[in-house]
């Protein structure tokens, strides 16, 4: 079992910044990718950003230039620095990790953290 614990959500005014963190724990052998998704009310969950163990980083077009994903592989932790936040960034943000435990592949989700951008 692999658990993901997120932190850092909250309420911020338009133009503000927030930093999300997600730490993975459990019987982890390796992590191939860690990323962030979000789901706004009435909408489907969408990819925000993903970081692979090979070093690549991919972003949704809507957040390019404003959000930055980074990883501390030694700590099995991923971060999402969100700058120039807009009201349309309001959503529940979920952390995701994919890799292998000592026995089998895994794919895990965090519990979600609310980000609200409002004046």
C-alpha cells in the first residue's frame, strides 16, 4: 500500500500564490511519475502537471508559465508552486503517483486539497 498525503491548499486572492506538497509513503520500490490533477465543481478531473523520474515535466496549457512542478525523489515528495492564480484555478487538487512497490505496480491518489481563488 502506498499513501499520499497532500498539504498547502487554501484561499487566496487573484494574482496570489500557493504551494502544494504531496508526500508518498509505504512499501515503495520506485516511483515513475508524480503529478497533480484538479477537479472543479461540475467538471471532470483534469491533469495539471506531471513529473517523471526521467526528468520530464508536462503541464496543462492553462497553467503553463504560472505553475511549476518539482520533485524531491529522495523524499518521495512532489510540489506544485502556483503563481498568478486565477478564479478558474479554483478546484480540489489531487496528487497522483505511479510506480512499483516491492511486489507489484501501484497507482495511488491523495485525498485532495481545496484551492479557492477569490477576491
